[in-house]
C-alpha cells in the first residue's frame, strides 16, 4: 500500500510541475526525475504484488534506473545554481545508465519463463552482475551527491558577495533533496529492497511536503527583475555584471562569472584596474553614504544597487569591501545592521519596542536571520547581549 501511495504522489507532483505556466530548465529536470522515480516505483510494485506475471516483458527494466538518480540530482543542482542552456552534451551523465542496460542484455534475451524463474529465485545465475551493478550504483550516487553538495556550497559563497539578504536564495530546498537522496544511498547497504524502496517513497513524501512549502517549486511565481547593468561604469574596460535570474523555488540565481569567490585571495584582483588611491576614495564614499542614508536598512539591498548609488563599478565596489573591510558584501551589510541595532536598542525611547521590531527596522527580514548574524558578529545571542548591557525590551 505504501508503494502505491508513493507512486500516486510521484505522478501527481510530476503533473503539477508540467502544469506550471512558466517552467524553467530546473523544472523540466525535476519533472524527468519524478517520472523516473514513478516508473521505478511502478515496476517494483508490479514485482512485489505479483502483477509482473501479466507483463513479464518489463522484467529487468528497473534494474539500471538508480544510476539516473545521481545525474538528475546534479543537473537539477546546476540548473538552480548556475543555469545555462540545456545541451546534448549533458546527456553524457547518463552514459552509465545506457551501459548498464547493455550489461543486463543477457538477462533481457532470456525466454519469458526463464526471466520469471530468475526473479523468483533472487537473481540466481546473475549474482556477479548484481554485485557489479550494486557497486556502480553506490559509487554513482555517492559521487553525484557529493558533487551536488560542493556545487551548493559554492553557490552559498557566491551569493554572499552580491546580496545582503540570502534567506530566499540559499536553496534550502536543494539541501533537503541532497540529504534525502543521500539517505537512500545509505539504505542500499542494508541489502533489502523493502527498505530501499521504502526510503524512496519517504523521499517522495519529503519532496512533496517541502516542495509545496517552498514557494515556486510546484507553483507559478512572478519573476523578479534585478538589473545588474544599470550602474554607471566609470571603468569601461571592466565588464559589467551579468543579469541575475529567477529560478525554480522563487530563488535568485547568480551567474558564476559575476561573483567573487574568495575575499582573501589578493591575486584575483591583479587585473582589476583599480588603483589603491581610487579604492580608498570609493571606500570613503561608501562610509559617508552609509552614515548619511543608512542604506543597510533596506532588507533587499544588493551590491549592484549600492554601486549605482555610489556611481562606481560593482566589481570595484566588491573589491573595496573585500580588501579594505575584509568582508563579503553580505557580512559587511549585516555588520552595519548589527551595529545599528546595538545603537538604537540602548535608546530609552526604544525600550517600548520588541527585539524583532528593532531588528526589522535595522534591515533584517526575519528573526532567524537576525539571531544568526548577531551571534556571528558578537559571539553572543541577542538576549545574552541585552542582558549584559542591562537593556530591557518589550
């Protein structure tokens, strides 16, 4: 019964995705992934229920399908973190699936009654092939899960250099998928199809639950437009940043080439064309602007918008913040927000407000984000800090 419920939910989610009006490449990859899972669950259900006797020609079709899970996870990750036009070259990731079908060809050539006998006797006569496929599936799943995790970590570093608020662009949904698929690979070591497919069904429930909670995965959502090339470019030879894109899940995706990835590597700015004198001038203008207009209180402030206000190049501004402040854009803006909170929380006229109210006034968009950044910058939780300062908020 559990398998049948999982099968129904899988095809339902695939149908919902296909019904979206504005589908992205990531949506198409996720749809294919759900369809593969659905076919896999359907074929497994036919075996455990005995219905395969009506369709014995389908026996063995499900064997190589687990090799497609890893590549689909990785391609989905790529399409969310650095989307590009889908090309036929990406099909090379599915070459092991095709080779696996060729590897199982001796079984497919067996007479129907012999195929049924092999299934009824736990693959007798094909134990070596089963072991090789099992090892291949484990290696493939582990490799692609790790590659997806690395790609997600890189994405996290990239967005810190462009956005002051990453709550909607941290791809938490994708972290859940990677964790879920990793659990499935672990169940393979239990050597029990009941446990493995039970984990797949739970994974489908998991996808449905978090996918519905994550705005934009299974629903249509308006696209947000961030114009990265609006800022005046004083240095014409420095390329303007490429546009950001809105992808599945309502989460902003940033092109790789736009974003600095390591603020402590001096060599990366060797060819930027920014002199030390100009860098100091930009930094001084930045400090004056922040003190005068308190732009950090805008929860959606981005590097591109700030560079436009300063009338400078976004890449140069990023370099100034990285090298002089020794912070990413995200950490720089949130440090200003924390300092502002500490200032206004101590004012007697603000004692009537709640901690969250003041945090929102300083530019944070959630209590979670505020608590995390406050602890990161001060080493204390907000409540611990206020207690030490003898500040009592409502």
